[in-house]
C-alpha cells in the first residue's frame, strides 16, 4: 500500500481521554474529516463512542465533535442492552424500530413525517419483491441486504411500477423520496455502530434519479396543461367564486401551497379600487412539529416577501368571494381571530391546511376530467406543477424573467427560467415574420432594415 493509502494511527490530543484523528480517503489520500473517539462503559461493557466533524482544523473540529460525542454517548446509554440483538431483524422490523426511536427526543419526527415515512416504506419498499431471493424486501434480514439488491429495487422494481391506467407510478421526485428514507434507515444503524450494520451503507447516493427537482416527463406536459389551465379559468370565471380565486392563486400569481393558505384579507391593499389592488405575500399557513398548523410570518425563502399587483378580473373575483364568505359568517356565526383573517376558509371558518389544499385540487381534477382521453391529467398533475404553469404563462404574455421572479418569489431570474417551459408559441410570431421577410425583394428588405435601425437607435437615445 502506498504512502497515501496508509491509515494514520489515532493521535491522542488529551481532550478528556479521547482521540481526535484525521480520516483520509484510502485511494486518493484526500483529507475527509476529523473523528473523535473514546471508550465508555455502556451497560457494563466497554463501547467505542465516536463523533464525526466536518471541520478540518483541530480546535474547531473538536469543538464541533465533542457535543456530538456526548449526544451519541447519551443515546448509547439510553438504549436497551437488547439492541445488540437486532442483527437478525428483517428490514420491516428494523424500520419499525427506527421509526419508533425517531419519534422520541428533541429531534423527533412530527406525526406527519412519521406517517409519510411509514407509507413510503410500506408501499414502495417492504412489499417489493427482491429479484435475487424472490422474497419481499421487508422479509429480508436487514444485515444481509446488499448494494446489488438495493440497486435492482430502484432501477427495476420502482422504475417499472405502474398505476391503474398503465402510467409510470413513481416519477423521479417520488423515487428520490424513497431513496432518502431508506438511506436514513441504514445510516441510523451505521452511525450507532450497532448490528445489523457496521460497514458501508448499501443505499448509495448514485441510485438517486438525475432529475430530482421534478419528473422530466411531467414537465414536458406543461405546454399542454397551460391550455387546460386556461380552460379551467374560463369555466370557473362564472362559477363558484372560491374555486375561481383558488385557481387564480395557482395559475396567475403562482402562490405556493402554504402561501395560499396563509393569504390574509388584511394583506390585500386597495381591494375596492380598480387598477390599484395588490396582494402582499407575508405569511404562510404550515405545519411545524410541536405546533401543528399555524400562521407563520416567515416564508420559504427570504425572497418570498413580495407585493403582487392584481388585475381587474382577479380583484372582482376576490370581492365576489369575500361577499360569499361574509354570508357564511352570518349564517354560521363565526368571526376571524385577530390577525388571522384568512382569504381561503371552509364554510365553518376554518382555514385551509396543506392537506385540505391538496385534497381540493385532487377533487377538482376528478370533476373536471371526465373523458377517458383525459384521465392521465386527472391521475398525475401535482399541485406544485401549477407554479410551472404560472411561470410559463408569464413568459407567453411577454413578462421578462426579472419581473417573473418578483411574482413567483424566486431569488434569481435563473430559477424563474428553470420553472418556465418554452412552447413553440413563444417563437411562432417571429418565425412567421421571418417567413414574410424572405418573400420580399432585396430593396424591400433593405428598407425594413433601415426602419429597424432607426427604431433601435431611437430606443438607445431615450435610454
């Protein structure tokens, strides 16, 4: 083994009897991180407790690693001695132990996260058939699962899953969520240096889909769904005012789900003045562990705070919905709490939670798409895709990226560009004009060039 491949002996630094030493890549010799290690008595037996620091300076690394060390030590001492018997557990059994332990302590998962993780494991991991053994993954001994088996799970099982109408069930984003949860399960065992795993995590990051920010096949449907979105708006413009306002919030100003739920009447300025109405996006209605759903005055990003001018149609739609909401207040005798005058509410006055919002969109698609040829839109049209539709509509209406980011709450024009799906219509007019230009005589072409140059020079002079 070359000089670079040699593993350095732990260097004792005198910090509480432990050792802080470098960890290098065996192949490249590249310095990866510092590790602090110490033997402590746990349940009457010596146990090596470690903590890893990502910082590279010794003093900083120790200051970073020591709190982690004590946390790991408390966790080891608090665990039952029987934890050593987990080597023979199946993946399903060990996953349930993992969920149980993740439900406790200061960094406990919320109930919503626990349900989500349990559903992911139940629907897309435990029940999947392993191609090597012929058994469900949930019945495999967790310590015996190999990288090859996990690779087949993601490249074969999950890729080929279809829904009732023969469409691929799991897009790139969904498969990434499965990978993230399963990787956490195995990492939990490795970090604690307990059976069933003491080596490398069999769930490699390379199994992650390349396009984790959205399913490419789904994004390709945006131009077609722009037409459908406009059809929805036309249909509801004379229908239910709540539905119309909800659709406008999605397709016209591209509010995120939490921003829709957290939109307040007190943040609508000049609602009664034509041409002057605007919505101040300042709050979101979201779920947080320990608090449940609550109104939050911080948004997803620092660029989320924005003022969005409302067109006349949007302003009138809000007035119509406000009138109906006030009628509900009289009929059912409820009032808004101070500072919580939500725009979107149920008939009983309760605000729209994230789950309510998702269910509303699902039910609306069910009612809108009834023809057999349109069922694929009903089955797979994520709510977040509506922000892509909004960005694309802004582009088609000549709104530049710098202005679009102010509507969508993006930090850069580049992010707005990412959300914009170009359509042939964006270049249809200039291409037709070019066709007309080619049919002109050379003299006519030259005259047009002179006129265009005059226009350009005049614009520069004004600037």
